[in-house]
């Protein structure tokens, strides 16, 4: 907890399709490609004093497509590339399970958000989840937060083809992470 004991709002970012290019299953470190706008966008959140967490489903582990050690290598590369761009993450959370495993951490369930909130004294109701899939928005709704859909990765296709079927619409829609950060910073000022 902070010295005042108050909970802080945070920004939770999906990884694939939001921070880095969507590759389907990122099954080799050489396939990791961070978007050029990711580090500057995250750096602006850092400068505003907002904790930034990555929350990502990585079912390729449970499916035997890649080992959990690869997820850690990708996250080390992500952290290093962000650091080279003057940005940092306050936490990385991933779910290695398949949908059939019915765990509480796989998006759209809010388990990763709840764990981060406990570990970092965060106010989920005042926080944002930014991602390229409706599951990211559902996770935000489940936790009482705000979901912003980015149109990178799967976002544009999901938004244009499926939004009429969504029970709840996104808090916002942004062309990419940089524009989503503009929206968040405007609201938290």
C-alpha cells in the first residue's frame, strides 16, 4: 500500500495485438515484434504515475505449443525493449491455461486483475484494461473497471464484425495503444 493507504488506479495492457504484433501463437522469441508506439505510450503512463501491468492469456503452454520458459523469455525481451525506450512495467501476469481448464485467471475472468490489485494496492473500479479482444473488455467489466478496445491485432475485425453482439460496449475505442493512452490521460487529469 502507499503511505496514505489509498488504492491507486492502474492501466492493464494486453500483450499480443496491443503492445506487440499479434502472431497467433508467439512460439519463438524471434517472432516478437513490439509496436513502435508501445514504449512511448507506456512511458507517458509511467510519467503520469499510473502503474502499468501486462495481463495476457498464454494457452499455448497448456496446449503444448511452447514451454512456459518461452513466455518468460518473451517477457524479458519485452521489458528490455521497453527499458531501451525509457518505459517500464510494474507487473506482468499471464494465464497458461486453456478455456476448458475453467480457471479464474483466464480472460475474460478477472483473476489476473484481482491478483495484481492485491499485490500492488490497486483500485480496479478506477482502472483501465486496454486490449484488442472482447475478452479484455469483459475482464474489465467483471472487475468493475473501464475497457478500451484498440483496433490493432484482432481489434478492428472484432469491432467491425461482432460489436452488435456484445452485451456491453467498450468504454472507448482507439486506433492503437498510443491513442488509448491519450484517452486515459485525458480522463485521469
